[in-house]
């Protein structure tokens, strides 16, 4: 069991994990649901956590798996509802530049959500969470070099996709 009480882990990492999950899921509500599920799973597994474990990496691993499962369930729901008309439309932005910026941000988020899970998680953990490749590798169950390669491949795909968008 870890030397740190579970409640303290929640205090230390809840905000950071929520930001990570929000970037992975693209929605605050989905991120909050995933965070709650991740902490529930972590609480159940906490007694078996080794004292020499990295609790931050352990929580990121659990959160990543919850987000991955959530994404798969959401994809199945979207597939089942294919062809259904959208329920609402977004409000128009007051300025054209704000609308373009929001559209670009939405396109980036959508593209990132379509990346393979390992690449998406590595990119978000590195670029938005500021985690090192050692921790990312531990979370993803790979070497730091493989974590670096996953983040690099994700960024390369992102740059290539939007370079094509700009040129067309």
C-alpha cells in the first residue's frame, strides 16, 4: 500500500487528471464522469498499490484506460445513432475571426480524438500536462523512447493533416 493516504492523492491530482481527461474526451461532462470512474477504480485497487510505485503514473494509467473505454462506448453509440439529425446547433460567433479560431480548435480536437489511443494519450500528457517521457512510458506501459515516439508520431500526423488543410 502507498505511504500517501488515498484522500491526499485525490487532492493532489484531481485537477490535473480532470484537465487531462477533458483533453482526451473533448467534453467537461465526459471528463468528470471519467474522473469519477477512475477514482472509484483507483480506490478499489489502492490497497494493492506497492509503496515504491509512482502514484501519479498509476492514476494516469487508470484515467487513460477509463477514457479509452469511454471513447469506445461513445463510438458505438454514435455508430448506432448514425443518420440521426443533430439535436442542436452551435451559436454563431460575433466576430468572424473568433468563429474561425473556434472552428480550427474544434477541428484540432476532433483530429486528436481520432488518433490511436496511445498516440493521443502521449501527445496530451506531453504537450498539455507537461509530463516527462519516463512517466508517460510508465502510464502507457512502454519505454520512455516508445512514449517519445508516440507523441512525435501524433504531432507529425497533426501537423501533416493541418498543412494539407491549409494548402487545399
